[in-house]
C-alpha cells in the first residue's frame, strides 16, 4: 500500500479544525504522528504489511472514549450491519471533502490489514499494556477504543505525545485478578489469551459478553460503557472467538 510522494503543505490550523470536527461527531481522541519519529520496530511492522510511509506523510489515529460515540450512533446512525465503522469512515471522508479535498488518504483501519493498533495507541501516548490483555489509559481506563487509522499525504503538524505512567504499575490490590474465573489475568507479560478465549466460548459462560475483571478495574470507572454497549461489542468479539477457537 503506497501513498503519493508529492506531499503538500497545509496550514497549522488543519489539526485544530479536525479536532473540533471529530469532537462534535463523538470522537474525543486524535493523534497525528510522523512515522519517521517512530522506533524502528514499529516502522518494520508497517513495512511487513506493505504499507508505504513516504517522507513527510502523517499517520492519523482517531479514537473514542466512554459512551459518547455510542449514543450518537445508536440514536441517529444505526443504519448498517457495521454502524460504527460506517459512521467513522463517513465522518472522516466528509471532513476530507470539506477541508482536504486535494489530499490523498489510505485507510489502514477499518480495513483488512492487521494494523498494530495497540502499538499505535501507545506511540500516541494514549495507553499502556494492562493485565487484562487490553490497553489501559490512566484517565479512561479500558473504556476507550481506536476507531480509525490512516495515512495522509499532507505535511500537517503533529500532535504532542501524551506522557504518563501505567496505572497498573501503581495498582496494589489488583482487583482484576481474582475476578477472572479462567485464571487468565496474571501479569502484564503473561495474560492467558487461550484460557480467556476457551472459557468465554463455553455455553453459559459468565464471561461471554462482559469481562468481570475489566468491570472490576477502578481506573476510569466513570467512563465505563453501559451494559448495552458492552454486550454489543462482547457479542461481536465472541462470534470471532468461536470461529477461531471452536
């Protein structure tokens, strides 16, 4: 996947305009990154996926927190089998048509490539690895998500990386560990993915749609998804797990 090499300049106000546009649409997280500033290991992951990163391009990472995006889509945009991705793409394409019509973008996510979203989130400073196998934000806990990642051939300003410490490092009681009936929540480096998945796909599993360990984590609890939102994402994830593990 290649983007054009004739990169164009755009005013520094471009990022502030995008930030305001996205915020009004339910997207609270935005990071604009220069891949030339990444560690070589992350650049190699993109190279292995045949994603071109020409000099001067930018990676734009967009995310949501809590239930704001969910409520906007649920009330007004639940019009397709995959409403969140559909709404996300439509929102960004609309902004491009208004402000960046001359730019070329390549969608990385949503898409078919296994783009390393967790590594991108960490590079943006949004999150850290957690005991749950999910990434965790010091502010939002695990109640956030990357919704889009794209390459743009505009030499726009980069956002500042958020510097923070992992909340798991400061958590003494670790209430998530005893709440996992599968014994998958052990440490950041040894999350038991197979144990978690095998337990979730059991008939009548209490972990089918919701993770009790995740709910027990106190970090960012005020941003916790509603049961409806958790069940929606949990059901979709369970369908994928059953295809892979059954």
